[in-house]
C-alpha cells in the first residue's frame, strides 16, 4: 500500500439532538456531520475507495439532482461540485481513471452515489446488501439510478472467518490490505472495511454507528438518528458489541464512522498525512 487517507464529502449541518446523547429536541443548536470516504492507493497505482459520498452532480445541486422524495437525505448538505471525491482526488493529482474499486459499506445513496464519476470503477457490495437494494426500490435510502449510471457491480460473499472480532470477513485482494467485515444492523448487508498498511489499521465502519459514542458502554446508543434509520435493532446491538471488541483488539485499530466529524478531524487527509 502506497498511501491511505480520508476525505469528507462536504458537510452535513443538522441540529445536535439528532445525533448527540442527551441533547434536547428543543435545542436548535446546530452541529456538523462528516461524510467520510477512505482512499487507498495500492502499490500498482490502483485506487480503492471505501464509499464515495454523493456524485459530482449531486454535490453541485443536492435537492435538484435527487428530487423531492430523496432530497430529505440531503437536507443540511452544504456542498459544491468541488466537494465530490472525484474533484478532490483530481485536486490531489490523482487520475480518476485509476479508481478501480468502490467498496460500499452499504448501498445508501449518500455512500455510493459517486461511483458513476469513475469510469473504471467496479462497485463491491455484499450479497445481502444488494438484495436489500433490489427489494426496496421506493426506499428513500436506496436509489437505483446510482447503479444504472455506473453499471458495474460485483457481489461478494463474506466467509465465516472472524477478524478483529467481526463474525465474517473477506480479504478482497488476498494480501490482507483491504478486508470486508460483517457489520450488519444499520442495513441488511452493512460491512465495515479494515485498511491495513502493516502499521496501525483503520476500520471504516460506515453507518454501523453514526457516532463513536453510540457503541460505547456509557452512554450507550443508538442516537435518535440511528434509531430512525435502523434495519434490525438486535443486529445493530450485536455489531456495537463487536465494535467495542475491535477497538480493544491487540492491533488497536482506529474505528471510523462515516458521519462522526470528531473522528474525521483526527485522520490523515492526504498521502503525506
Ligand atoms: Zn450514511
């Protein structure tokens, strides 16, 4: 692995009560969430993304591009076209044609919409997630146009081989650098992705928890937002327990929830760190 770093696709402004413990509904205090994408540059120059955020077209005009029904997911989105991951990579000197894989932590539109901006990218999704995507076409979270626009998808099966305490995994390239982990609960086929350059690993957990406090022991989650959007609460709690175990794993991985801006601020933002 040549490099691994993280970027946020714009900022999401939301009242704090939706994601903070104990924040009162009456409180109109504004907070911020990130939309964190992991960028992995492999030794052969290929680039792998974990999630993509919204596409360039959606970043430029969230409400107009998504339509009224799905624009709810973009409420509070503060972005311009320059926030799209394709533009950010270009700005850093990377060729978008080098992006070969976009791994979907899950297939909600704010996580995979940007795959259409990469002509050579294949979307990687777990089998359970893909079947959820197909079976809920009118869900505000899933948007089938995103896949029609990109056109290439690979469905993968995780094996019952535990890693970092997660019950199943898939070593995508067979070299241990990028490993999908079973983190269902938020959706039917949510995965986390371990990124290992041989030093300290990162685990992008998608929306398995929105904020790192949610899976902690006190105060325990889920937040109001996580309760509203959950697929299976029992599975979500199982995954919270796994996340706590993973954090205590001997290699001390850094867990990265997509929308936790506090965690995002601590992460490397470019190959130079
Ligand atoms: Zn999300």
